[in-house]
């Protein structure tokens, strides 16, 4: 069945997806450089308290800065502490390599997504 996501910042952020469970999709886009960290923070903040599973689509990421990785780690951590689920998938090789190099795979929940 098609499910309309309940957690969206505005009407433009609503997506339809064929799933049996409720989830919210958040595309990360190709640039997670330091210049885009404020925008990423705002986008993630809109979904911090979402009761649905938040699905971060990192499949198009081709540039990563540690500031953005810190934001992603804090987002995943805060949602875990609140008992909420977050999934990062797909994961672009650039993001995976950066997380691996910095020892953040577990913090981002990438350990089980190889």
C-alpha cells in the first residue's frame, strides 16, 4: 500500500512510497561539505522528533566534511536515545569511506549495512 508520510517540514517534503511500515525519507543530496552544514542541520531538525523511522538517503553523496558527519552522528544518537529508529541507506562510497576512516560506522548505524 502507499503511505503518506506524517512527519514532513512542509507540503513539499511529503513523499509517497510503497511500504508496509511508516517511514519518512530524507534525501541528503550530493554535497555534505561544510558550506552546506547549516542547511543539513535545519533539514535534520525538522525530523528529529518524528515517530516514524527516518530513512536518510545518502546514495548520491559525493562530498563529505566532518561537520556534516558530526551532525549526522548527533541526529542518529539523539533519535536512538528517544527510542526512534533511523536508517541511512543507500550509502555512497564516499560517505562510507569517511565514516570508516573516522570510526563512525557504528555511531551512524552503518555496521549492519555492508
